[in-house]
C-alpha cells in the first residue's frame, strides 16, 4: 500500500503506492474527521484481531496461487531472502492471481503480491517492491492505515451505543469493505519515501541487488507516464528511481 498505478488493460486503478493515480474517496474523507475519533479507541489487540480477520477475508475472496505452483514457489523463495519475520510477526506470503499490478502488507505479517506485478518484475525488482511494503509495516504505516480504514469503513458502525468499538462478529461484507479501504489507502509522500529508504537499507544489509529497486520504479514510471497524479502527494516513480540511484552512487 502501496505503489499505485493504472492498470493499462483494464483501466482499473490498482492500489499500488509505487505509482500514482487513484480516485479519491471524497465522501469518505469528509466524514473521516468524526469517524476517525472513534477509531482511535481501538486497542492494539483489537487492531491485531481486525487485521487477522481482514487478511483471512481477503484470501477467501481472492484467487490464490496454490502452494508449489510456479508463482507461489517464486514468491516463497523471494520471501526467504527478506527474512521470515516482519516487525516481530511471522511473515506470510501469498500470490493473488490477478492482472492487477499491486502488492501490500498488513501489520500482522500478511503479505500479498499480485501475479500481474510478478509478471512485469524480475526477482531483484520484486525484492525491492516487497521490501518497500515491509517498510510500511516496520515503520508503523500499515497499522495506521488499518486504523484509518476501520474509521472509514462500515465495520466501524459495529461500535456500540456508548461509542465503544468492537471488532468481533464482523460479516464478510464489512470485512471486505475494510480491506478495500486498507488496500486503497493513500500513504503520505514522506511515508512513501521512508519506505523506499527502508527497502534500500534492508536490501543492502542482506547484500541483495540494489539496482532492482531502481528499475522497478522505472518500469512503474512507464506505466504511469512518470507523473504523479495531480491529486496525489506521492513522489513520482521517476523521482523515486532517481533517489535510489543517488544512494547507490553515494554508497550509502
Ligand atoms: Zn508504499
């Protein structure tokens, strides 16, 4: 959550924070102020429970590459190179079979990579992208995004009369709405940049190829024409590639 880009074939805005264009949920944004207040009452335990449920529901409604399939084997291999824990949580990698270009990670270690992204990236590039998503988790962005998604979602309406939130007994439709809002969440420009740097540092510490992060951005720049959406505060893919190139050149 991400890179985002326009999926050329379907003209569907995929929620990938690496690029740009994304429809902005005006209605949701307007009501966000009051709802976000209540969402702030979610405890860490509730948030974890909510995230577990959201991940499970997302899996249930997605086409998952079977264990041992080509896509799954490739992702598991890449995952091992990045470590089996993210932010203290066991990393759980799955491929969603879809043409959309996307990847995201939830704070509970639920990492999902879409086959449309895997088709356009080589292994080094995927490591860079996944490292970026892991960065969002490690830096607390994913947790915040889930909390915000909850505040904007129908799930929030489960709050009882006294305003206490509850994460128990959410139905599929509420969880689906929550997950969609999480996946489409906009990260700020500084969050995106920080996650890019996190990925760079992680790749470097593990002695992995740093150039993949550059070419991943360059490929995404081609998809989004190298420009950020005007409504988005995201740095453009071109600028992000340049930043990583500068760091490689500087050797740090
Ligand atoms: Zn991102």
